[in-house]
C-alpha cells in the first residue's frame, strides 16, 4: 500500500511540476472571410482551453454574416440594397463597432480611407464582378464620385444608420478582417489564455510571449509581384500589438507599361500613384491598423508618415520604390530600424 501511495504522490508531483514549468503550443486553423486563419496559443501543461476552436469558428461566423458583401442576407448587404433616404437601419453591436472605427479613420485621414469607395473599385475592374481592365472615361469617374463619401451615412449611438443619398453603399473589407482578429484575440483572453498569436489573411495580433518566452516574430511580406507569397522582407518582434499590411504589388493591371493599382483614392477616383508599394502599421487595434495601412497607401509616404507620427501608440513602415530600389520610411519607434 505504501508503495502505491509513493507512486501516486510521485505522479502528482510530476504533473504539478509539468504544469508549473512546461508550456504547450497549440495551433488552430480554418477558413473565414474568403481566406484562412491561423492561431497559436501557449499555455501551461494542463491549461488548454476547452472547445476553443468551436468558439472561434462561431465568433468568426457571426462577424462574417454581419459584414460580408458576398452573403446576400448579411447586414451590410441589407444596408446596400436599401435605397431609402433617412430611414433608420438597425445594426448589430459588431456592425456598430466597425462603423465607429470606420468613421474615425475617415475623419482622421481626411477621406483617404473611405468605406464607400467600392463603386470606384468596381468601375476600375477590381471588384467582385470580373471585367476587362481598362481606364474608365473621366465623365464616368466623375459620375461615380457622386456616390462616394462616408459622410453621407449618419451613425447613431443608438445603433442605427441613415442614408443621406440613396445610392451610397458600404464595403468594409479593409477593416473587417482586422476587427475579426481583435475579436478572436478578446475571445482567447476571456478563455484564460494570455500568450497567443492570431492571424487572419495576413493581419495579426500578438499577445504576451511565444513558447520560448520571447516576443512573437511576425514577417512582413516582400513587396514585389515576383516574390512568393511567404517571402519575408522584414521580421518584426511583436507583443500585445496588432500588425497590418497593405500593398499594391499583387492586384494591379498595366496599360502601355503604366501600372494601375487596385487601391483607389476615394477623393479623386483614380488608383494611387505615389510610389508606395507597401505599408505596415503597428497599433493596439488590428481593425484600426488595417484601415490606416490602406489610408497611408493613398496619402503617400510624406503625409502618411506625418500622420502616423502624430498618433499615440501607432508606428509604421512605409516602403517606397524609386529607381527600381526600395526605400524604407519608418515612424520614430518602429522596431528594427
């Protein structure tokens, strides 16, 4: 009997020591928002959260059914097909939070980020409906510009929207993935895990430390059309921060040797043409970083850098191509430069 007791006590001691000193890294992945998500959690030996993947998938489905323009009965699709001026359109908490971030970005960037830009994206052939890439006529661009402007949507704190012009529509893809990253990060923390990495379609939030006890290392893609998808330009150490990148090197067309980017300036109606090939933003919120990265592409490196340097707890790396060479422009505390 004494031998059995010793064995049990020894096993309990081993389990205690394993739980106290050994860490387990668990990976989760799946499909969402037309892309993939990848998550790593680092927990103590006996601390693995229960049903975490199921909870993550359910949360992502809730966000997708709210903000996907590819789902006919989503909230955003309902807003886009409602052409009544002044009618109160009730929205969920998720939609309200994203619209609040969208409004902040619109005002902060002077309209360089605008969630109503999608008619221009479609006009240039980069939208859902595939069409021959061509330069639209100036008069057509001017006409579509009358349907653009986030200021044409009233956002009430009572969680409803109102249209000021009937044709106004929304596409929040440039911040919805970032919002999903933020929400999954919040969910993981609520389930008792503080050390994790969440990535959805290239947008990232890192919390705490990796299994080695060091900051998470996150790669920034090489901003070249000839680079493979996972080719790394710069590795950034990240902890308790979000990282989002925007670039014009994957989705564009050329006419007479001139490239036309899928990133459209909502103020002019034309693709960006400022030499910026990639922008990476580091911030507390991935949704905010996601949208700001797109806005800085539109603003250009000088105005973009000035804006980022005026913001608290926000950093950036702006990559500009000049004479077939890349030049890095960094905010004051962007790591590694």
